[in-house]
């Protein structure tokens, strides 16, 4: 697929602070606008990479993924933090297997402006079957059903990066259309940092492309 001919590069220290939870110097951000999405690729001094995609109009985070280099310097696979997960190996599977795979629970994170939010699709049980709580010891959220058909625990990397405590009082969940929706209201520290991030992104020189599949990496 064609890539943008040029991608702007800028020293963006506040972005490194947002991405890592502490101030980092010498980081770079590459930015491109692609059919309504702002794609930003971060390069960190320790070799880590982070790619994010934002809705150009609303500033809503659509995708965040990370990858690191191996001990031998090879690039690893992208690890999704926010956004739609890809079905592993689906490209080489037959339609019968893919159909069966889609019937299994699918976990993904899709934030809103004010909340971290996770969706677990293909959970047919009524709302009163689910338990969603915070485990302070392991710093994670635990989802389980009283019928013992589903169990999941996951962390909130943003709170870990900012070293903020988990607060069960801002945790809620709903269930509709076979989907469990879990919401955690963002603390003010995160909201303030995200607001600053949007201001900084506007300062980063950006490449424009009409290619719907344009990439920054």
C-alpha cells in the first residue's frame, strides 16, 4: 500500500509524558491525516514504538498499540491496547472456522471522551449474572459470571502509567445485544493530560494523504 510521501517529525516531550506516565526527553512523533483519522507514530529512546489513531473531528482515541524490539533487535508484533482486535490467523482459515470463532467472546477496549470503556461481545447471559469489581491487590478489573461460564481480568494501563489508584466507585457496567459494556470514569489527571495532548498534536507537522490505508510506519 502507498504511504504518505512525507511525514512531519517533531520533538514532543509532553507526548512522551502522556504515553509513558512520566517525562521522557528526546522522543519523536510522526503524524499523518488519513480520511478523517489522525495517525501518530511515537518513537521512544528505549526502542519502544506506539501507534495511535484519533478521530480528526472529535479527537476521540480510536486505536493505541505498542511494539518493542527483541534482544536481537527484531521488531515484535503489535500489541493492541485500544481498538478492534484482529482475529488471529483468520486470513488462512476456512469460513466454517471463522464463523465458529466469531461466536466466542470478543474483548476490546473502546474509550469515550469521559471514560475508559471495554466491550465483551457474544455474552448472552442477563445482566444479573455478571459481577464486575476492582482487585486492588493486582490492580485490575475482574469480570465473572455466577454460572462460571466466563472469567476475565484486565488492567488499566493508563492508571499504571500515571501511578493512580483504582476506584471502584467510578466503575459501572451495562448489558445489551449480547454485549457487556464496562465503563470506568477517567480521573481528572487523565482528562487534563489528554486535553494537553490534543493541543500538542496540533503543533506536530502533519502529512496529508487521500489514501484510505495510509500509514505512519
